[in-house]
C-alpha cells in the first residue's frame, strides 16, 4: 500500500494510508513487453514468388445462360418473357400465364435451375395472378425467383 504524506488525521501528525492502486509499475511492465514483442516479431515478407498460370489472351464468349430471366406481368394478363436487360436480348410476349413454361423452355438453355429469375408485376395485378406465375415458374424447374419492385421516395 502506498502512503500519502501531508494529510494526517486531525490532531494526529502521522501519515494516513492511501488505498488507491499504483498503476505505474503495470504501465512500465506493459511498455517493456510491447518493446520485446515488437523486436521479436519477424519482418513481413512481401516478395514471395508465386507460380501463377498465364492469362488467356482470347477469353471465351460470355455464357448466355448467365443472363437473368425477366418476366413482366401486366394488369391485362399479358406476360413478357425476356432473357437479359439489353435491347438486343431475346424475348417473347405471351397473351396469358399458361404459355410461360413453354416460352421459358424455348428461350432458356437447360440447367437454368440455379440462375436468377425476376418477376416484375404491374401495381394493379392481383395477388392470385402473381402466385399462379410463381407456380408456373416452379413447374418449369426454376428455383431462384425474385420479385422486382419500384423504388419510391
């Protein structure tokens, strides 16, 4: 315990005890340990030789199966099926939901079950029509289906 000088009990000139922790030795020990660890730490190695494969100068063309599939459902029941978002991307317009699986099979290559499919629906489309479209997509073998909404302020 440390002793506090100059603050005696009234009437008694003996120094009183101080119960505060003296942290100075702890700080000294921590600084010494910090210096030891900094010196003992190995220097970083940046120049490691790695045998990397050469780059292909002629990359393969993009896979058309990687494009997302968009289905737009209008309030009058028409469905627009489009592969990709560009103006040149193939697509078809269907008069009803019944033709969706056939249009998807003719438009999309096989193995599409792990790729993204997005549904856009008009504001006035009933919930039942969207659920029927989701069921048709599931019957066509599509598993990753998302709904696209419009951002509002």
